[in-house]
C-alpha cells in the first residue's frame, strides 16, 4: 500500500462569460468561457482581505463538452479538475503563448451555496422552494451558484397532438 495520495491540478472560481460550444478544426467539441479566480492576501495585522481576481480561459473538450453545454452560466461558481495547457498563437509575425485550463471534471461549487445544499436534488422541489409567484413566470436565478428553473405542473395524462392541419395556416392558433 502506498502512502502517497495521487493529486491533480484544480481550479475553483466563477464564470465571467456565457460558455460557448464550438468545434475545433479537427471536429472535436470545445466548450469554453472566461472565468475569474478570487485571491486573498494577508494584512500586516493578521487579517485576510480579498485581492483583485485573475481571469483565465476554461475549456472542456470532446463529448463532455457537448453534454455540459447549457449546464453552466455566467455568474455561477464551479470547481474543475484538469491541467493547464499552453498553445502558441501568431500575432502579426510575433509568436506568443496563451494558456487555458482544460477541465476533465467539473461541477458546481456547493461550498458557497448554502441554499443548494439545503434543498433536495429533484428539480421540481428546487423550483417549488424558490418560486412563490405564478407557476408560468420564470424564477429569478440566484446571484451565484447553479441556476434553477421553475417547472410548471404538467397534466397527469398526456394530451393528444393533432396533425390534421398546418400550424401556420388559417385557423391555426398561431394565426397567419
């Protein structure tokens, strides 16, 4: 048995820009966003104060990127595991290196979200807990943490769908 604990690089922060799903030149999915990382500093009296955050690019590749599209949003806090990758860029004849954090695992940071920890994981119970307005009005998203959406009550029995007339023609509920 080994006494060493295998560790990996990790990044915790907040999402600054809405994540964008694109594809690489090789056809691989890439989900990327700018993220901020908070920093703390010690004061001469021993107190700790928040310093200016640093900003970086977070990227997720492959099928994980496709699965996570729409799961993370601007303002949310996250914890990611992965590695820092440098890649060369050419700017008007001057070569430079940029860096991105390539996440292989990522999740919402529950350490700063007491509301999420106190609620059930079922989407309907989260929506019921947050939304006290009309069930068809959208719920307000929390300032940080995972966005929660209100789910309106659905009928117990499915309703039939009629395909006997066009949806955009005369007599359509959508009008002409």
